[in-house]
């Protein structure tokens, strides 16, 4: 394409849509956009990153009956975008937020008709045709891993001839035809990717409010040690978004980056955003030993949901000694039959043994479970309930029981849609937020209802914590003490604190329920 002239690019992370009673907050710095901003800036482009959540971290606005919007309103965002902006890139990660983003993107186009508006993320990668049809204000989509693709797009002249040469994008030609180019290969030299442009993100706001992906253990920084996941779980969109290629950075590079943030920002804790951080024992052992040898005195957490295959007693001991304090397992089900159906390659007995070792070595452990899968039967529910109790006996600290959500980009979603059980309207998108809502549940099983799922989740959580606190009453006393002092050690404490913060910061619920559609959309 020749030498490209520098362009003015705005990267936008819009406000978040969250249920009133969500137990899984994602009020976290936008790591993906920070990477893309750094990549573009390295090539001499002028980049402005608008983090609508971080810039208004205490702002909660009612939306519909059961949700709030967290972050800047669209009118506040429009005020922050320079009039001579040439490219606007919008992050659209979660499908439940798409109806809002669709309307906001139209507002962006109305205000900046000469700017090229792009979108990237999990949702647009999963549903490129539907996204472009439902949001005609979008000029094109960036599919999958974004750095190299968005750079090529920004440096193009946006003519058909130039766009056809760029892999990994999709756009409309006419009213119905979607032109989608070949899939772009994943970046292989991930150690050469420039560090995230954190100077463009209001990190101080996150630190001031104690926000992060894990529990609040002091000033926290996001970190990515690996990209992708080698597994093919049928409920997960990672295979489509990232392919099944798992790539790990050199542990030395990761520890160097940690030391840099400690020096520059005084960081006390790191939250690893990896989809599957621990795959190979050799890698995690080398990483832990580097932290110990350099005498780096910080904590770190693995909150996204890791595997158990590489975590034996030796690894658990190294994890704790090197600063790891919180870790999440993702068994999803206690039924071997369901694990086989959803292609979750885990062994229940080995995972319990791994959990036991981590607890005994001092790690704070959380487990994620999902109920309401297509094809799930009452016997599967019982086996998962029994597994739930076994985890409580072993000493697992926290558990979440989420209803299955048919997320676009997953194998299960494709099957349900093929069977005409899904209609892609706004109500479907909004319902996807139920997976993190304590008050709402859904079931895609033919054998039990959404009401059953709700009561199963409720009774399951009560049973788990009842057994856990009965066997270890000091944990309940510690939780009550931590809540009174505003301290967090477990994900339950973090969830309760987040719910209290939202309820205190947003308008009264009775006002929210009266608002069918807020005036700024």
C-alpha cells in the first residue's frame, strides 16, 4: 500500500449494560483496546481512547426494568470526539449490549458522517452479516484478533480495491450481499507486540474505586500472558474469535512487564485476563520461579477460569509462594455425560484433587458452574449438585451457578439457531445478560423450565455456602468482618460489595422500572 499518512483514530469502549443484581462485574480497564491503541500509535497514527466506563466509573443510569448502564452517556461521548476524526473504532464484545451500541453507532454516524466507523470484538466476529444488516451505520467489521487487521484498515484508502486485499474484515455491498474476506492468521510473534497504551486509559479511576477483574487486593493492573485457548467447548466463542491456537509469551517478558508497572505505577496486584492461563506445567513453574528469584513482592490472580491438568501440589505451592492468591476453576458441570456433550475435557476426580491441593496451600478458590444446557436432564442436575457439595467439603471458597446462555459464535448457538429455536431480536440479546443476574434465569433444556433453573441456582448456592460455613465457621466471621471494613478476599465479598455500590450510586429501582427507554439512546 506504500507509506501511509498518519490518521486521527478514536477507539471507543462504550458504557456497559449490567443487571441490577449481577454477581460478575466487568468494570475493568479495556486491555484489548489498549493493545490496539499502542499498535496504531507505534505506526505514527494519532490515537484517542475513550473509555466510557473508566471515565465515569461512578455513573449508573437506569435502563429498562432490570438493568443499568454503567459509564458515560452517548451525548457525553460525542463531546469527547474531535470533529476532524477520520476513523472511529467501537469495541463490541458482548452480544447483550449490541442493541444499545447499534443505536449509539447511528448517533456517531449522524454526528461524524465523514468518519469511517468500524466495530470489532466477539459479537461482530460471531454475527458479521447480522451486525451489518442491523447496524447500517457501520462501514466495516474487524473480525478476530484485531491489531494487524485494524492497522491495515486504517492505512487503506477505504476503496473496494484496497479493502479486498485485507484479510479479516467484513462489509456490505448493496443491501443483502456481505463481502467477508479470508480469515487473518493469528499473530505468532506475540512477544513483539508493543505493550498496552495505558497512558490513554484512566487507570487512577479504577484504582480509586477498587475495580478489577479479581477481588480488590490493592492497586491492580491487567496482564495477558497468553492468547487463545486450545480447547473447543461448545458453549464458548473462543474457537471462532481466537481459533484453537494457544500461544504463551516468554515468562521473562511477562515478569519484565510486571516489574515495569510496579516501578511506574506502584502496582500491588495483577489480574491475568488469559482465557486459559495454565496449560503447560513447565511454563507456569518457570514463571513462578522467576517471580521468586527476583523477589517481586506483589499478589496476582487468575480470575477467568483455568484448567486443572497442570495444577498439582507442587504447582499450587509455587503459585502461592510467588504471590498468587485467587484462582478460578471452570468445571461447568458435575455430570460426566454433560461434560462429554459440551466437549469440556476435564476429569471431576482430578479437578477435586487439584482444588484440595490449592486450598491446603493457601489459595482462595472459586468454581464456575452452568445449568440449563440443551439436553441436560434431571440426573445431570443431581450429579452437579453432588459435585457442588463435594467442592464445599474440599474447601473451595466460592461458586457461581450460571444459567446457560446461547451466546453467538458458539457451537451450541449454531445448533439452536439451525433448529429455529433462536430469533435474533433485541429481547434475545438482552436476555443473554441473565447469565450473571441473580434474579433472572433461563433454561434451554427440554427437561426442565427456567423457573427450575432459578430455584436450582438459589438452592445450590445456599447449599454450597451452608456446608462451607458449617465446616469452617471462621470463614463466615471473616466475610462479615471484611464487608464491614470494605476489604475483599473472596469473590463473594467482591460481588456483595459491587451490588451495594451500584444500588447506592444508581437511581432508585422504582424509578428504573418506570423507564422503558432512557432519553439518551
